[in-house]
C-alpha cells in the first residue's frame, strides 16, 4: 500500500506530513488536521495488514475507555496527559486506523538509554521510574492493564517550571491492553513483542492471566535496562546502589498471577 497524502473522514481531513518508523503492527504517520488553528501534530496508526486490525480496534476501545474514565474520575490534567488522547478511530481502505495526539518533544526510554553507554545515572533513573509509576497508576485507575510497558512505549520529557504539565511521562501503544473481566479477574494478553521477551514476566510468557502487577514488573525491568543492567539476569553495574537494584529485582520477578 502506498503512503497516503491525505486521509478524510466524516469530520476531519488529515494532511500527512511524515512517515515514522513502523510499529509492531501498524504503519505510523505524523499529520496535522486541516483547519486546526493551533496546527497540533497528531499520530495516525494504520494496521499494517488486515489480520492486524484487531489490535488497532482494541487500542481504540481501551484507550477511549481510559480517556473517558480519567475524566469521569476528575483526574487532574497532568494525570490525563500520561495517556495519549484518542481523537478518533475509523476504517480506511479496509484497515483499522487510530488517531491520537502526538507527544511532541518526548523521547523513548531507548533513546534516553542510548545517550548513556554505561547506563543512565541512578538519580535520573529514579526520576524516570517515578514518572512510569504515575502512568501505570493512571492506567490501573481506569480498570485496565497496559501489558506492554516496554522501553519503546514509555515516553519521557524533561520539562521545566514554566511547563510543569508536561514534566511527566506518556505511556503509548495500547494495542494489547486488557480490561478486568471481574473482581480481581484478568484475561491473558493477546500478543507479546518477542523483541523484548526478557521484559515480560513469567505469566505472559506462559499464556497465563495478567494483573496490575504485570505492568509493575515490566516497569521494573525497564528500570534495570536504564541502569545499564541485563534484564534477563538482573545484573547491573557495580556503581548502582544496592537498594535500587534490590527494589527493581523484586518488582520485576514478583509473580502477578497463579
């Protein structure tokens, strides 16, 4: 399929500006909405194949629910910003499409880690980890488990006092998010990104039900990764305080379900 130049729906016209690196199950584009006075950038995700429509449909359903639930809970604007805002979802050329706001000026944990050959300093890692926990807290307050808390899905921006609202993190890619099926009962994840297999806790690899602890375990694995550690073995540089190593190791290995 050729890259689109313009995508039009019943309510909006999107001008495609740039193709971004592909996601696991979607083609990604940076675009702007025609007639938007603020010219805010948006992210357009198009299912890479028809068979992958279900993942984009799931993202639209779960992210839309999360956005609405945070508003219903009267969450602060800063908390709402920890999740992408779903603008709309639709079908285009037989493929599912999800449009969200674009986190301009943010960096993935992979990009952050690449700037530190020997690992991100512990104090910086602690700061980032706290932002990750805020994102996860917001997610869980809506009755969802994200299930894909990975270095490529956690965005960080170092703001300033004049921009305190954006001095936070954003958790993206909701294609595999799941909703609580009953009190304390959760389904299995529908897929796993094998590139990051070591970041997933045992219940995901074994096809068992997940829980909120799944997201926390994955966040801890991201913390070890930032410190320059080996996520598979739990080993980290000797310069990392043992208290931090112990906390991440416990969180990343704690079983979240039977």
